[in-house]
C-alpha cells in the first residue's frame, strides 16, 4: 500500500472584535426592521403571558453568511426557536475585516418578546431604552463572559 499523507487544515479563527465589524445590509435600523418583520411571537407563549429577552449568538463568516446560531440565554423552547429561526434566515451581512482580510466574527443580539398586546416589536423608543438596559453591564454579568462576544448596537 502507498502511504497517504493527510494534509492538516487550519480552521479559521473566530474574532470577537475586529477593525471593521460586520454590518447588516442597510445598517442597524434595517436590522431592527428585519427582526420586527421576521420574528413570530408564538401564540401559546403570548397567551400564557410568557415574554422576556432572548440572547442569540451567531458567527458572521468571511462571506457574510450566518453560522452556528445558538441560544446564549433563552426563555422557553418555543420563544427560543422563534428567535433562532429569524436569525438563521437573515440575509448576508457585510463581513467583518481584520488587517484588510475578511474574517469570521462572533456576534450576539438580544431579542425582546413583550407581553400586553405589543408582541415582538423593536420599532419604538421603549424598545431602544429596554435594549440599552438588556446590554447593561449588570445584565451582561449574569451571563458567562465566554458566551458573550459582541452586541449589535
């Protein structure tokens, strides 16, 4: 038999912060509009009065695709799945860059499900205020730092 030499492949490093962060097509306002239009508040959770903030982590690869979407801090499976589904269906982003090269970047986004007839709504001032509270140092400290890489602002 002829010996086969296996080629070692290096997995691309995933960054938390880079010189040029990934960008949703059209910027942050378009991201908020996308989430408002594409997150479905499960009827069973809404009818039961269950709401809160879910933190979804994901990687934007060198080509702007979403990879490895996962729940960092969830609420209940139906809400968690609604959040993951919306994130996985996001359009391609402008990839992040480090030293002039496109790289993988770890991102985290909080998705707030609010009760009281509001449903999932990110397009108002209250959401912006609540978003700021959710990403405050106090709330972030409740989550493992190894799980939080970058918040979208």
